[in-house]
C-alpha cells in the first residue's frame, strides 16, 4: 500500500473508530447520535465522488445519516476528487486550518529529554479525571483547537471519544514531581501505521522536553505492538510541526476539513 493511501485510510479509520460507521463506494459516513455536537464523531470522509450525480448522492446521504447534527463536517484527503471540494466551496462550506500529516519511518531522532518526568498510563477513573482536567485546560487555552475556546460539554464529549477508542489506543500522563502536566496518545492502526495523537503540555511545563519524551514513548509503545511508520498531525498554523520535523517526522500530505453550520 502506498504511503498516501495508508495515511488517508489510517486517519479516517481513527476518526471513525468508536462511532457508528456506514460506507458505500463513494464515501464513509461517521455518526454518533449521543454526541451530535462533536465534529470528529459526526463527519464524512474517504469521499471518492467525482461526477455531478455522485456528488449529489454523497451530499444527500450525508444529510440523511447526519440528520441529528446541526453541522456537516467533511474530510478531504489526497484522493478526494477536486470536483467534490469545489462543490463544497459553492455550498459555502468553510475550510478550516488544514492538518499537516507527517510520517516517521525510522527511529525518533535524538534522545528523550525531561528525565525527571515520569509517564503513567491512563487506566483508572482517577486517571481519566486527571486527563479531563488537562484537556479542559487545553480547550480553554485554544492553541490546539484553532483558537476556539470550547465549552465544558464539548470537552466532555471529546474525552468520551477518547474513551471509546481505548481498544486501539493508550493515553499516557506525564508527571513532574507528582503533578500531571501533560498527556499524549499512542494508537495501533489496522494498516501497519501507528499514530501519535492528542499531545498537550501545560504552559508552565513547556520547553522542558516533555513533549519530546511523550513522543519517544508513544512511538516505542506502538512499535512494540507491530506498527511500522508512525503518523502525527498538526494544524499548519501550529508551531509543533517544526519540533516534529526535528524529531524525524517528514511532511507527506494535507488533510483538509470543511465545515458547514446548519443553524
């Protein structure tokens, strides 16, 4: 399988995992009626519609499958026909900040820093409560959410999404002198490609090598479970892309996200 195809399939699989998924030859529809406001749980991906009739069919089915939502989220990968993306523009979908997909094929470059920080797997309810508190701080800050300060209900929904994926992923908390200050996630994918996802470090603990240590650990965790290439994504407007490049991740493609608010 070629790298771009593997990236597209792996990313769409991860976003869909833990939700209801229906697919046909033209697209994949992901939905969760319990969390209608969570974009990642209610979206369309792997679109392969190119003719006017095919595009009409995808948009009509999206309206049926996502009738419980007040939004339409569509992922555009390197194999999505331009004609479909053009139709979204015509319909006044807004393009969000693209996600730069970067791939690590060898070891993480350099040594792991932050030796005084310990990493703890998220397993207990207390661990999940701690992770929620950190995620809430992340969403209030807004740096990883395109500048949007997300409400508590959205944070709860996103953490619920994390928990729905625990059969294929493992979160780790970073502890400094017993204080949880960061987290990251290692994901075991179905196409031999793992994912490092959802990295966050509290502001007071940044530039101390904690994110680097989390990346070393999450890559090692996935590789020990059979993964080869490792995928990491970042919005193109975010500074971490330079850190990822320094660690050996190579930019391979963009996944674009288009959003239409229905109300």
